[in-house]
């Protein structure tokens, strides 16, 4: 929810400008719609940002979890080894 509030603060000036455009709707209706659109946009952007940031970390954690239970581990030093191993084999896509 932290990112949603940040995005909402960033979107608010643009949405306020839309209140000054000519329209046939009453001011309270336009303000209500602006609030709804602002919440929808900020929620979508926050979800996308969170997914973009957390997916690579979850992927590394899953690879590390799959490495347990064998005598010779592929990633003995943790997340850094997982990251370096994936970087060497797969590279940046």
C-alpha cells in the first residue's frame, strides 16, 4: 500500500488539471470519477512495480530452496551464488 500512496500523490496534479477542462457533468460527479480513476491507476502501477521488483527475488529464493538435501550443493554461499550462477548460465534476457 505504500507504493499506491506514492503513485496517488504523483497522479493527483494531473487529475486536478482534468477538473478544469470543459465538461457537461457537475463538479461533484467529475471529482468522484477522478478519485476512482486515480485509485485504479495508482493501484495498478503499485501492483506492477511490486511484481517487477519481487519476482526476481522469489525466483532466486526458489532456486536456493531446490538446492537443499544433496551432498554437494550448487550454491553453498546462498543468494549471491544463486545470482552469479544464473547470470553465468542464462545471462540477461
